[in-house]
C-alpha cells in the first residue's frame, strides 16, 4: 500500500490545510470562501467549498487542538475508523474480521486517499455506520436526523436520503423520514442565513462560480460515472450537454432497474436491503472524489462476506488490485501506456465491475440451487 509513504510526504494533507485555513480566515473576520484569504494560511491555493455551518465543526477541531498537527488529525481519523468499524462488525452475527480489515485497507485504495489528502470522508464512514445501525434497530426518526446532518456536511451525500424509500414502512412514514432529513439540511441553512447572510451569500457564489466543485472536469481526481461519460464523449468528438444528458439518463434508468430487481429479492434481509440501496445510490452520485469510496466499505462488507474463497479473490481483484495496479504502473512502465479509460478512471471501472458482479449474483440465484448462494451475513428481519 502507498499509505505510509503518502502520509509522510510533507506535501500531503492539502484538504486538512484548507479546513484549517478556512477556520483561521473566519476567526480573523475574513471571507473563508475567498481563495486568497485561505491561501495566506495554507499556501495551497485551494478553495473552501463546504457549507457555512460546517465552519463550526472545523472550529471545534481547532478548539480541541486537532489543527495543531496533522498527526493529531490523523489520530482523529483513526478513532473514527475504529468506531465505525465497531458498529459495522457488531451488526454482524458472525463477523469476518480479516475480510473486513482487508476491505477497509485496500478497497478502492480509498483509505489511502483519505489520509494523503487529509479529507474528512472517514467521518462519513462513521456516520453511515451509525445510520445503518439505527435503521437495523428500526430507529428511523433518529437515523433520518443523522442522515440530514450528513447531507448538510456535504451536499453530495443528499441522494442517500432515498434509502428511506426502501424501508419496510408505509409510504406516508417513508416520506416523513425523507422530509425530516431534508428539513434538517434546510434548518441549518436557514440558521446560517439568520446568523450571517453574507457568509451564506459567499458560499452560494462559490458553488455557482468557477471554483465550484460541481464543475470538476473529471478524471483521476473526480472519478464519478457521469464525469467519465462526459470525458469519453468529449474525446469521441460528441461532447456537449445533450449527448451527456442522454447517456446519463440511460445510465440512471439501468441502475434504477438493477436496483429494483435486486432490492425486491432481498426485502426480508435488512442488511442486504440497505447495502444494495447504498451501493446503487452511490453509483448515481453527481460527484465522486477518490476518498468518497470509503463509504462503500459498509455495503460491500455485508454483500460479499459470505462469498466463497474464489469469489472473494475475484472481489478483491476488482476492488483492490485494479486501482493499485494503475497507481504503481508508471513505475513499471514509465511510458504509461495503459488505455486512457483504465489509466484515468480505475476506481470507476472497479465500481462498475463490482456492481455488475452484484447484479449477476442476484440474477443467478434464481437459476441455481439455493444452497450454492448462502444468505448474506447478519441477516435480521
């Protein structure tokens, strides 16, 4: 793994420095959404693009001396990983510690990305572990509040609120939980508008301006399926809004159909149900960064824990070896002669292959003896 040399590089942790710089700018009554104001404390020339209310969270990190050293920040990430892992494994009647450890350390090399960038997505591993725990325990109101808080921290996670569409409750109750999550997000923005209208205005200007993360061009650092589609269409000479919209619409329909097929078959297994929901919703996130893939550790653990030895070898070949191979390939072949799509979107390719594998496994369950396909672990009905 490139984790150890990565975190020891003095240039690593640039997102951590942006968080720290934004808080320092805010403390000095400066606009944290002005790149120059953040840059004077970090030297990285990177914008702060998170909602204004997250500044309170980052201020707490500063208050508790987390920003005194990146190694203290790394220690916090480790604590969150341990806490999230504990919640995940305690949901499982027969936890597979070795499989889980291998998954979290190598899956999509997302753990490496979280540490080398100093990003905060390990927090989402913990939050979604809490949410899944609450869902399994049927504490839907509490989970929907926590889901709203997750969406308020990063708007990109808002699509996960759709998980409440598949819980085993009436449609009225499902909509109540969805509205509660959305209400939490709205309440935090309204509170910001009341406390500091100028700060909210600066944030809105940022996410609609040239530095907006919504306008990332794609590639290795933004490996979402939609970014890949736009990139490949542009390289084929048919780029533009309409072709991308058409391809994206077909993709969403295919994912929706696959999700309906797989989820319908697992209504009696709550862990499999929520895991499938998380996986398919992740596929249609509008923007994905390399460190975001750590969220998938949760559903993929429950979906593949009971696989055969050969099945697990195939699984780790797709989820771990492919991204690692692309990462190290320039040292093997300095000419970097890999095909463009593999060289630029290894995590995306892994995501597609894993999703296809999940769908095929569900499809073959109807065509093979049931004893060849053991139930997903920790089934709770």
